[in-house]
């Protein structure tokens, strides 16, 4: 019986590691932030005041938004001529036209809402997570 007490936790740990490995290798990443980091080109020279990390894509904002929302469904979404704004639990992803491609900005949802409140207005994209 005492041997069973060692096998059960070891088995549970192995299952946990297997699930973590599948999630990490599935391409989705563990968050929208990690998905963006794994799928788009980092552009640190275009970061905004240390709050927003910048990435780029050669595809238009609507195509990038479709890719990202297929991998991670946003809690809120707003789009207009200035870009596509995606709100997640902890982060916001802002997709802005950049020539023929997209500038992708990832930052905490609170600072993104403060930064883009003039654009978002009363869009329903509001920051409901504090911040």
C-alpha cells in the first residue's frame, strides 16, 4: 500500500507534464502575449514607453486579427480605420496599419485602455479588469 502513495503523485505529475508539453507545442502558446511573440517579428525599436511591446507582420490588420482570434478568443473587440483593438483578461493587442502590413502592440489592458480611450470611447471594449 505504501508504494501506491508514491505512484499516484508520480502519475499525476507525468500527466501534468504531458498536458503542459502538448499546450506549449500546439502553437497557441500559453497566452495571447506568448502567441504573438511566437508568431510575429519582434520590433523592440517600436515599443511604446516600456509598456507596449511591438511586433510586425507583413499581413494587413484584419488578417492578423483573424489569426489571433482563432487562436485566442478576445473578451472584447473594437475596430475602426485606425486599427483593431483586442482585449484579453490581462493584455490588450492593438493591430495598427503599417504600410502594407501591421504593427502589433501588446500591453497590459489597463494601460492600453488609458492610451486608446479617445479612440475606443464607449465601445464596450472597456477595461473591466481594473487598471
